[in-house]
């Protein structure tokens, strides 16, 4: 503690017969560090001399643990280690009488941005059955129940029977696929991640489109 700048005037650091009070937080509870000036501990109880030690104790942002009631420095704060040391011996029970604590943490945040580019002549298809049929695009073909996608069609990637209706018109607008998700693959064509768009995007077939995918690690 003295090597880290602890105050020699505090009673528990210059008397070997005194004791320290140590408050430690588990590493998983604060990530990289605790934000300076954000820690506050609420205490209820008395010390070994039956004196009231109730109240709030906080980090002043300068490495000191301070008693709120009289603004006195009672110890040291080591924010990188998640440790608060009560060096005033008459208040050492503060460390064992805490009822609640509040603090903010510094989180190591990494972000990767991937730009998925799609030219106008690519991905202009859909597997939605309402936009495809195994029949010819004519009245007779659609009516053939044995060749109707809604009933007996068995589409697979190898049948080559999938017929896309590029001129399908719905509500007066030419049909085009709608993008709702983006998949990210490695060089072995293994799916690594799936990004979901906040709003569906109609795939343009006359302009290129680029979708930015942000990955938080």
C-alpha cells in the first residue's frame, strides 16, 4: 500500500498493532477497472468501540476512500484491482458492515465492422413458395395439382425444377426479394454469425447495395 502512495498519517499504516479493513470485488463484477469517483458503499452498524459507523463511504476520484458524513479520508482505493482499504483503524468494521454498493465499470469493448456488398444482378431470388412454382407460368400449368408448389411439389437443390417468377406483380409493384438477415461465412463456407436487420430491406435489382454488420465482442 505504501508503494502505491498510501498515506503514512493514517493510523493503521504506522502502527503494527492496528488492523485494516479490506473491501474487494470479484473481477467478473467490474471487468477492466472501476470508474474513478463512482464507488459508494452504504454501511450500517458500530465499530469495536461501540461507536456508530453508519453512513455512506465513497471514492473521491483521487485514490481516497472518504466518509461522507464528515468528508474525512479513511482509506485508499485501488480501482484496477477492485480493492478498497480502510486504513483508519477505528473504522475497520466498515469493510464488514456494508449493506449495499454502487459503482460504474470500465468495459473492454471491441467492435468489428463487416461490409457486405451485393451487386444488382446477384441474390435476386427467394425460397419463399409464394414466388415460385414447379409449373409453367400459365393458367394451365398452375392448375395442375400434381405440379403445384402448394400441394405436392418436392423442391431440392438438385431437382432443378424450381422456377422463379421474376415478373410476379403484387399490389402493382414488380416482385423482388426482401432482405431480413445477413449470414457471415468463413472460407470453408461455414456459417459463423447471423445478423438481423432492424427493418426489412427490399433488394434492388438496378442498384448495388451494401449492408454494414457490426459485431460487438
